[in-house]
C-alpha cells in the first residue's frame, strides 16, 4: 500500500494500463474491420462464365451425419477417424452446370497453442504489457527520482538547513523548478545571515551606551530614590535582553564557536544554581553516583538558571529541582507551584518573545529564556518539555545524554 503511493509507481501503472486498454480497443476494431467468413463460392471457366456455384457445406461426421460448420482444429486433432481424416477449413458443395457435384475444400494452416484464438490475442496483450512496463520503468523512474531529490532538499531546507541546494539536471520543468528553488534558498540564506549579523552587532554596540547610562545614573541620583531604582531595574532588563539576543544569535549560527565541549558535573552545577535562588534540590541516588554529560558548561548553567528564574518569577512557594540518571540519559526536572501552563500552550512558550496571556511586564523577562533553553538543549542532543505538576504548577523536564 505504501509503495502504491509513490509518484513513479502511479505514473508507471497509468502508462501500462493505458497501453493495455489501447491494445484491447485496437484488437476489437481490427476484428470489426476484418472480412466476414466465406459462405458461398463460384466456379468460372477460362472465358469467365460461371459453370458452377455452391454454398458452405456443414461438416460431415465419420458416418455421414451432418455436423456443425467447420471450425479450425489444432494439429493434434487432425487424426484419422475410421479412415476419414478430420480436416480444418471450410468445404463447399459446388453443383456444376453439367450435373456433376464437386466438393471444394479450402484448408487452413494449422494453429499452435500460442496463436489459437482467443489465447493468441491474450498472449499478444500480455507481451505488449510486459514490453511497455520494462521500457517505461527506467524513464519514469529517472524523472521521479529528480522530483524525490527536490522533495528531500525542500524538507532539509524546511528543517533549518539553509545551505542545502538541489542538483540541476537537464532543461525541463523539473530543472527549472530546481533552479528557482536554489535561487530562492540562496537569497533567503543571505538575508537571514545578514539579519543575524546585524542583530548581533547592534546588540553588542548597545552595551557601551548602557554602561555610560548606568555610570551617569550612579553619579546623578542619590542611592535609594524610587526613580533611580526604577531606571536601574529597566537598565538591568535591557542588559539581560541584549545578553540573551547575543547568545541566541551565536546559537543560531551552526558555524559559530559556542565554547569548549567537556564533561560537566550536573550535580555540582544544579547545587550551585539552587543555592543562588533558594530552591530545593532532590538528587536521590544521583548524589552518590553522580550525573555527568558532555557539553559546554556555561551553556548548561544557563539552562538551569533560566528554568529556576522562570519558576521563581511565575511560581508561588517552593521550587524544586530533581536530578536523576535513567539508563543512558540524565533527567533534570524543575517544578513550581505557579498557575501552570495550559496544554495547548506548552509548545508555544518555547517560541522566542512569547509570553503567556496575562503575564505582566513588571514580572520581568523578555520571552527569550525558554527559547534559549530549548536551543541549548537541542544543541547538546537533548529535549525539553513542559508538563503539568500534580497538585498545581508546572514541571519542566530536560533530557540530556549521560556521559
């Protein structure tokens, strides 16, 4: 069933069926246009005068009884029966004008099994079908293989590989489509890279004026004033936004150097981050055995920190981080007692700059923290998801390959 869904199989079957139907129509038309069988015969002399005529005579049996009209007989049926051979072909009883009656026999050549009707026509139809199937399959397969390459390239391009290109062969419609796809993919890749570079450079250049504003704020306003504290808070959020945009830009570029890959002790890293925000750490058996993974230490620290900050920002009450090793994977869970995340939004919260409905700007955050978590975890060969916590709240589960 799955093979019948392939384009080349459907095209190939359509051609074979079309040729089979055409052969049937040609055979029927040929039969309709052929001459009818002989029913009457005339005998003429050298002057062209009719000296006798007769009609088709029924075939006589071996004892002289009348039988059905003569039919073609296979060679093995032409055997003598009581001294009279069984002959194939029509016989005519011709009455001459002089009163004599003669028998005219028009023998037919013997037919073999391969050309005996109706088997001869079916064999011809089968041979034509096999010939067409063998001749058209390489041609159709060659055409559809180019379409499959185009499909694979489009799928890779849609998954984020903007450098993929389709090989161009020939000058037909498929080649034209491949050229247009390559042209569009090249332009989009160039635009994306230029925008990433522009965003990263602009974010980097914003650090200098931010530092000058922070210094001026320290010199102008006395400590403890409400205006100074508000401005300082906004500057801190802007500084965090710039830092996250710079990190996101580097992570989006596959060729960028994101740091040194080493063995990271997740137990120690989780303990340090939990102590920073006052979260409860549950290690279970991992505290004795240890849980390690291969990756960039500062990026994995950013994952844990962003999840804990997100739980502190939106949660109420205790925050719990549990770390386990299950088989070949390390599982890190961050649980809170906040309002939770609706099931239909548990994927959208990982999109850049997305906030849950009703989230206040006063709570902080710019909507990049969870997007960075997913990007970093995927770059380390892991996954992250959001689940509902029993009793209320949310649980963020990070799965990483264990070292």
